[in-house]
């Protein structure tokens, strides 16, 4: 028999159990309505999520990748972007960030991160700006906002678009502003494991740009503003009514859940003391939404085995960076040593709003006894 994982990495059942009656009522409301796509629940969620972010527009789409892809496609339809334009992107990110760029016949230019915050390094971004650069797409990795002041200044100085990949940053904020409002537009994911997770797939783009919102609203719906009249060669990428209703329930609890994540992260950062475990650094504590709590270890495999034997489940986000994937063979020779080191060392510890204090202590004790140390 295998080891029983007393502390799972993330139990979505436990996360959603606290709101199960609200979720069931919301589902029943949609079922009884007889309207299941592009209806009142979506309109209400879009209004509520835009207000939560502090933006003018939120448009629900099929998933987080589509959110980013549709933003870029919208700018192409507006004539702001063209085939072959370059988009600066963090090298250490999930592949979806790259996929959104190349799906639009644009060119990703990967840039190294700060090795301590994991987010894209503005100084390296500045060095990467060239004659074909048209946009910067920072990722708020693991829930911590990138250095948007510096990146915003660079974008303004060079006349570039600033597009946030906020797929992991629901609830992150700095100086009263939330993720999704620092750039020209932002893409969010509502994959079930996200801070704001649906009970299926989903995503949204957020923007204060009226023209972009108009284009994306049509593009997500077969390129149509009026039924059977198609302005563009669009997509079918629509957040359905059931998921919109689920997200409305969970949005009301998001700040409380992020607060719990911050509490767990603080306890980890205070309690884990091991010379072979490097804790994440936080630029501004207020800003971090703690989608993931990611440590580093040069002995990751051994650490992960040790945690497993202690009944603590962990995961690797992400074992292979995009530029080393077969899908991006043309980037294999790009020298990105910091990114590759991070991908060899990062390990995500259990994190979530349903993690109780006893489980947190179990994780801390398991980390501190790695290799017989205490």
C-alpha cells in the first residue's frame, strides 16, 4: 500500500464544500431558467468581476488561454498588432502564455526572471526591447504581482502594450489596485484550482479599453455582434451560464479565501527553517494572492520523496519551461540559465483556503525534518 496523503496538495472538494448549498442553488437557478449560454448570469458575473477588479469591462470566455489569445487577436483586428510583431514574455511561465502569442502569428521573446520573486526582471525587459517589440506580457506568477510600476514606465516610454497574464493572481492588489488594472488589458483563468475557480473551465479578459472590449465581445462569439452577421473570423469561446453562476457565488468569498492563503503563507515563512529549502521572497506582502507557495531546493526530488513519506503531497510547477518544450524547438538554443535552474528546483507546497492549522504544522514539520534536520 502507498502512503496516505494526510495533507493533500489541494482538495477542491473541501474548498467547494463550504459553499455547497449556494452552488447548488445557483445551478438550480440556471437549470430552471432554460437559458444556458450568453444569458443573465454571464452578464451579472461580468459586471461583478469588472467591479471587483476595478475595471470597466470584463468578458467571460472559455478559458484563460482564450482570454489572452482574444486580447491579442482584438489588437490585431484594431491594427495595433501585426503578424511578426514581438511580445516580451517571462521565460518561466506555463506554456499557455507562449501559446497565446504564437497562435496570433506573433513572436514570443522570453526574458529571465528575478530568481527570488520568480517574476520577470524589468531590467532584462528593457534590454530585450527591439525594433519589432510591440507588447510586454508579464505574468503574475504564483499570485504575486510583477513589478508593474517599472514595466508600466517602460511600456509608456517605448509606446508598447502592457498585457497582464493574471491567470494566477485573482485577489492580488497593491496600493488599492487589483491585478488586471495595471496594464491595457488582462487575461484571467477560472480553472477549478485557481483562487477564483469554476466547477469546470472558464476565463475572462478585463480591460478599460472600450474599443478592445467591443472587438473581443464579437470575436468570442463567432466574430458576431448581431446573430448571423459576422464581422470577423471569430471563435466560439463563451463562459457558460452554469459556470458564471458558480463564479458569482465564489467571487463573494474570494477576499476571505485570499486572506486565509496569506495567513498560511505567513506561517510557512515563519516556521520553515532549513538550509536546503529556499523560501519565496515577497516584494509587497499586500500584493501577493498566494495561488501557490513555491520553495526552491537543489535536492528537490529528495525533498519531495521525504514530504510524501510524511504524508504531505507536493507538486512541481513547472518541470519543463516553454522554451525547452518540443512545441518550441526554435527556442531551444536561447540561453536562459536562471529559468532552467528554477524549473529544476521549484516545489509547490500544499496551499489553499481549506488548509487547516494542523495541516499547516504538518507541512512545516515535514520540511524541517528533511534529511534528519530539525
